[in-house]
DNA sequence: TATAATAATGAACAACCTGTCGTTCATTAT
DNA sequence: ATAATGAACGACAGGTTGTTCATTATTATA
C-alpha cells in the first residue's frame, strides 16, 4: 500500500511547484502566469504538473485552502475563551490575544501570504478571506458577538468594513517587510477598530 | 484633417468593446476572458480590436483611467471647501458632502464599477484606487488633513485601514444591488469611521 | 450629392499555451 | 531477483494571440 503523502518524489515535486508559484507571483501577476512558467521554474515536466493539479487555479485553490484551514483551527481553538471573557471584559482585552496568534501565523507563512494578498495576487482569495473572517468571528448564531438590534448601521456593511480594513492593514504589513511585531500589529488594529480610525488619526476629541 | 474622436464608426466600435467587457466580467473572471471573447460579443473583427487597444490589459487600464480621472476631478473641485470648513466644524459635516458626490458618481458608473471591483474584477485597480484615495484626501502636503504627530498608529496602516474599509463597503453596496441612496451610504461610512466600527456594532459604550 | 479618406472586414500566418495521450523508468513489495 | 506500481516524460491536436494585407463599407466634407 503506497501513501501519496509520504512518497518523497511527490513531496519534492509539490514543494518545487509551490515555491515556483510564489516566486512567479512576485514577478508577474497570477493571471499572467502559465503552467509552462511554473513547470520551467520548478524544473519538472509539464505533464507532471497535470498529474497533481487540474490547472493553475486548482493549484492556487489548494494552497489557499491549507491556509484557511490552519487559520480556522486557530480561531476555533481560541474562540470559546474569547466568548466567556467577553461578558466581563472590554472587547480590547478579549480579542487581542486571537489577533496576536493570527499575526504570528501570517508571519510564519509570509512568503505565500504576501504573494497571494499582494497587488499581483488572487482576488478571489480576498473575497473568501472576508467571508471567513466574518463567519468565524461573528457568525456563530448561538453566541454571536454582535447582535443585530444593537447595530447603528446595516450588518452587511459593518462586516465589509471591518473585514476589508483588517485585510488592508495585513497587506500593508506584509508588503512593507513586516517590521512591526505581531503584538504591535494587534495593538494598531485594536486602536483603530475600537476607537475608530478618525480618533486614531487625531481628528477627533 | 479628420478627428479620431468624432468618427461615428470608432465611437460605435469602442462602445461595443467596452460593453462587451463589462458583460463578460460578470460571467467569467477578467483573467479568463480572451480577446476573441470580447470581439465575438462585441460583434467586431478581432483585427479591429487590435487597431484600438494593444491587448485586454490595455483596454482595462484605459477604462480604469477614465474613472480615476473623473473621481479626481470631483475630489479636486470640492477639496478646497472641505479644507476651510474643517477648521471650525466636525469631520462629519465637512467630509459628508464629498462622500455623497462620490457615491452619486459610483451609482452612475455602477455597471463598470461593479464588474471591476467585484470578485472577478481587476485587483490592480483596487491598489491604484487606495493610493488615489489617500493622496487626494490626505496627501496634500501644505494643508494636510492629518498631521503625523497626532497619529496614535503609523500613518501607513491608518491609510490602508481607511482606504480598504471604504472600498470594501463600496463593493458590498454595488454587489447587493445599490438599495441604499448615496446619502444613506455616506452616513453609514461616516458613522463607522468617526465613532469606530465597534461602536457602530454596539460593542462599546 | 459626389468624392476622397479611412475604418472595419475576412483570411492567413507563425508562435505559443493547453490538456491529454501512451511510454519509460525508478521505487517498492514479494 | 523480479513483478507491480505509478511518477515523470515526450509528443500530439486544438485553440489563442498578435500581425499583416487586400477588399469592402462607411463617414466627413467640398
């Protein structure tokens, strides 16, 4: 019985394919990349690529799914603690630790994340990431953090606002070389989301 | 001497090319669209397309540039008034009118904007739009709205936060059928940016 | 309205990319 | 040692790209 996941040839091939993808996204946009580009860079036969992936989109989706799964795990493991702490403490104190964990994970996977979230990356991933953020943090019906009746604006716009803003900051952090620590980034995001960006800009109070 | 901009044949051809582009982005992603797709849909010869544009990217860029130019005009015409009013009034009152104008323009060009900002659209346009937003609203050195010394967070992250958040809300508005009026959308964005998204969510105070 | 100007067409082209074959060869189990 | 497995390879047909050119249709203008 052979295991597709332990065959060294497969592991080597898949790794070089994914490394080539990240390298190429830095050089040209994802849409401009051809399967031939990838296989040439990865030094494998083009037919071998099709033995593992349907096309470049399948490759991209599988890379993205791995990332989403990991982030989902981080969120699910720490969300119960957040929910109970939320009763007594301020939103700052409760959401801060989870934000730090996410930034630490992004830091670890920064090569791929920078490529896929960058200006030459994959737009559909951002859409999926926004949906994911909203569902994991605020979508759990029983213990939802946000109640519809408390909203001052329609929920869908609040969701878009927060998710897009956070992804935007993550993009900037990755793109400018990750000079701030995960802790510092979590503080920056908290400041803007809790007090509002205009307050953080010194335009208020 | 004949004018390329008034020849009815050219106007007709260009219009049908751009209409075809918007239609096709609704159906498949921009990267999946071929020049052949566009010319078939526009009912013109493929050679004619190359007489007007270098390739599909050239077409997209030229469409985007027109939009950016118009938005730039709106911003430049109204910015002086905003600056003077800003000394005495609150940020709400001063930035509100300009936001309404922008939403009215987006409403007018909603077909193209929905396509290009949507999940199948063009990622590089979003990047350009963020840069544009920041430069027009906060980048004018002499009378900058935001002073570096007042910031509670690094300026680059503040810029990314606000720009991404606003574009995210615009995307949601376009994607969900533009049910709210431009005035209502301006109010929603102001509420979240001035009091903060957490306050707007009923999570604070 | 007649005419000169020129935009659009259809066809052909080489070059390239795609997805899918059957074949070869290294690895592994017996 | 050897047979079975399946990963990697080379080659194929079909489609797209960007270009060119002679021909046709449409437009602006005198």
